[in-house]
C-alpha cells in the first residue's frame, strides 16, 4: 500500500524515532508499505518519520540509481551491492569514516529541492534486518550517503541541517513554500 509522504513542516519529521524491540505484524506491514511508497516515488531511501511514524526504521534500495556507484564490504571483503538490496535497517548505529566528500542529495519530503551535501565517504553500520537478525557492513558511495541521510531522519535531522549556509539561503524561497503549504494543510485538517 502506498502511503502519504509527509513534507517539510510536518512535526513528525523532527521527532527522534523510538527503538523497535520486536518485529510485530504491524512493523512488517509498515516495512512493506514503505517499500511500495519508496518505489512509487522513485526514491532510494525512506525513513519511518516520512510516513508519519517516529521509529528507528528505514528502507533503502540503490539499484534504481545506475548512474551513481555504491560500494559494500562484508567482514572486510568487497561484496556485491545488488544482491544486498533491498535493505531494511532497524535501530541502526553508524560509525562514520573517511574524508568528507560533497555529493548531490534530494529528499522525498522536500519535492524538487536538490543540494550538494558534504558527508564522510564511508559508514560502518550495525543494525537489525526485517527478520530481527543482526547485520553489519561498511557502505560507501551512494549507498553510504543514503544510509547517512536516512539515519539522520531517524534522529529528526533533515538534509537542510547539513547544507552550507549559503546553499540554504539560496533555497530559502523553495523551503519556505514547502513549509507554508504543509502548515496550511495541517491547519485545514484540524478544522
Ligand atoms: Zn530524506
């Protein structure tokens, strides 16, 4: 089922997600719906906050982005990204490594907004998968960037918080427009 993706200005986007202690049928359904929603919107990642749930849960699939390479290491050995997708991360913990590099990012909660964001090039991830099994890997390239972007969502952090001041100022009209539209929708819904 395709869910509504909430936009900038919606308070849930600023909420830190609660840990998930067990994979209930509700969580399984939410994961399936989040994949449906992410694929429908042609995104490479989606956090639970973006569909209205403040939880430590994100879904990722970089296979659609063929023009931007990703890297993966399992137990220190290079591994194939394709067969590791799609990816569900529950209660993820990240350790960031490597030099920072700038790369383009967008966000389904910020339609039509794109900016260069500087982030460490690699990320070591510890998380549970959709079966509640522990997983551990190192990701780089687009996958590393997507994981960092989604982890931020789980803490209530948005990519505008990572933008250079100048970039954010340039985008202010677009950002303000999304926020006022969201606020107007919320106000109308409360009537
Ligand atoms: Zn996002």
